[in-house]
């Protein structure tokens, strides 16, 4: 009987340095609420759904991965580069450098 789980099989023979998510990225939330949506806004406004709204103001100008802080956790991910607004209950994961041209890598293992 094989007791190896999927991750163990995937990494078989590979040396891995395990780090917490907080060691490799910056985690934060937005400051906007749903009433800050404006259909005529030129900036994407990320809320807790797959739908991307618009806003006339932006809070961030960076490269990031955006996930809801509740609700669609594990199902909803947005990759953004540039200016955007963010709902107060949505989390942003930023790479080591917001100026980096390399997309951030986010690996999570949920058990």
C-alpha cells in the first residue's frame, strides 16, 4: 500500500525549502466598499466575486494576486498588473517586488 500523498509524489526527489506565505509575499486588504463602484470608472475594482467592477479611483499600482477574504476562497483568483481598487474584504498577495516583471507564484496546500 502506498501512503504517499499527491504533494509527496509530485516532489519526490526534489529538495524543497518550505516557507510560510508571509515570508514570500505581502498580504493585505483593500479599503473600498461596494458602494464605491462606478460603471464609468476607468480602474478595475475587485470585490468578493468573479465579476470585476469599475471605480473612478485606484488604491494600488502593482502586480498582485487577489483572492476573496471569505466566500469563494479557493475558487476565485484574479491576477492584476497596474492600477486597481480593492474591496475591504478582499485580500491581495504581492510578490517580493511590486516592480517585478515576473508574475508572483502562489502555492497553497489546503487540507
